[in-house]
C-alpha cells in the first residue's frame, strides 16, 4: 500500500492540539559555516522530544474501539517508544514497548514514566521487533510499527507540509534516515507539491542500510557497526518506505560520528539547542561537505532525546576537536616548586587549567619523579599549537594525550 499527498493532508487534520507545529528558524551561524542559507526545522521541540509522536499519535488515534481494548505493542530504541507510550496514555489503552537491552537508560525511564510496560529484549531494534511480533500474536495487541506503516508515514509527512508553509521557496531538505518513515512521508508531502525541491537522505556511514538497498535495487540487511546515532541505526529498511524512497528521493549521503559530534556541539554552543546524534545528521553533512552554496536548505533536527552521560562526552570531544581543550602528561622532578614552574608558563600563555591529576605509582613514572596530567582550556587550534611549541622551547618534557 502506498500513500498520497491527500493522505498526508488528512493526517495533518487529525494532528490536533496534541501535536506541535515546530518552528523553522534561520541560522546565521550555520549559514556562515556552510555557505548555504540554513533554516533549522526544530522537531526536537515536539512533545516527547521527537517527530515520532506524530506517527504514533495518528496511528493510535485511528484504531477501532476493539483494537484499543486489546492494547498496542511496539519495538523501539527510544523515540518511537516514548511517542507510542504517550499517545497510548492519552487514549487510555494498554501499551507494551519492547526495547533493546542496551537502550539508553534515560529513554527507558522516560517510556516507563508515560505509563508503558517496558520489555527489554535483543541487542538491537530488529531483535526487539521479533519479540514485539510474538507479544502481538499471544495478546492480540496491535503492532505500532516504527516506520513501515502507511499512517505512520503519512503523519511524519506533515513535517513536509509545515516546511512548505514556512519556507515556500526552499531548495533542499536534509532528512535523517533509519527505517525510512520520516523521509518517505516528507517525499510524499513535498515532491507532490513541488518536485523541484531536492530531498537528500542522510545516514550513518556505519549503518547505511537504505543507501545500500537503493544502490543494489532491493532491500538489504546489514550488520552495521556501532554508531552514536542509534536512532538511525536500522539493519533492514521498511518495504513500504523503500518503495517510496527509491522512486522519489534525489540522493542519500553518509556522515560519520565525528561529523555528527561536531554538529551537536555547535548546535549546543551557538544555537542553544540540545539535539541527539540521529537528529543532527543532516546538519552534520551540511557542515562537513558544504554541498549547496547559496541555496535555501532545511536540515530536519528530528529529535532531542540524548543520554546525559553521552552529552558530557559530546561536549568534551567537541571542545577537543575544535582545539579548545587538551590533555597533556608531564614528568616532573618530585620537589617543591616543580609544578609551579609549569603552571607559570601555562598562565603566561592564557591557558586555563581545568583539572590536575598527580601520579607517583605508575610503572612509567621513575622514582624521584611525579607524573602530572593537566586538562587545559585553550582558545582555538591556533592557540593550542602555539602553546605546544612554547612548552617545547622551554624544554618541558610532556606528551599530548588528547
């Protein structure tokens, strides 16, 4: 079964006050960085923090009374889980969510908080999906698929309608792809309205299941490597989404985790927006490749649900990558004033010491010496390079750790 532009319009009519029309904001910062005119579609503003609520709410809202009595079941690594749980709570129906055993603790807790029963099964979405199918067979519950369902696809497509209303002369839209529900809906909404608008899908280099499928002409299942963008890490694309995407999409491109981390960091620092790795994939491609100078482009920031521990790592790695944080190991004589001499040299170069760790016990530290690990805040890569050169000129024995 395929979907039409009218299906998306009907979905929009049903997405009443529960669903937010998220903002589209022009970013001067990312316009300067990329050379494109960048407008951010802020789907992380959606209730439950992700676009997934749109599809879950529409699907559950349109279930029959008998289906609602039997409840629903879904498989999800997090965002779809929260959307289904929240929508089920609104409709006052039973809800079981199957999540991978390695799912984010924060997303598990949030899903439970919406009233769902959480079952942990499998190492990834695909294994959780098998468990969800088994639960549906034994309980009679309706499966709410994360992406391969006409109503889910139509409801996600409403984002495309909003973009065309908010920026009628948009040139390109960059959409993260996992199973393909979001981009399939947006393709249906935008291409039927204006086929000249380019729709570019973005996947992780470590999990390019949809791109591999398009390149081969049929659906491919991949093993995939670990990526921080778990929201778009799907081993097998949907059958319905694949059919829509292969006929309508302009291109699928790939990004790596470092590019995603950089985009997330810049979003936090410059736009004051916390966006999860999958949600930042489209912007990451724009920043790293600068593919469309002068064009009006819309990267969809599709979710903002991120584990706080991972967020801390993103900040640290972002600072390091941009040359604003470095860690060095220095071997000093174990005598009074030895560390002060180093600290004075760092202060003379306006390097801020964030953390100091002493080590006298490691095998690499000779007797009569002490190892000191210093975490330093610097202005940028140029400042860091000059500081390293300065320490060498002062004959300070050190090693750059990060």
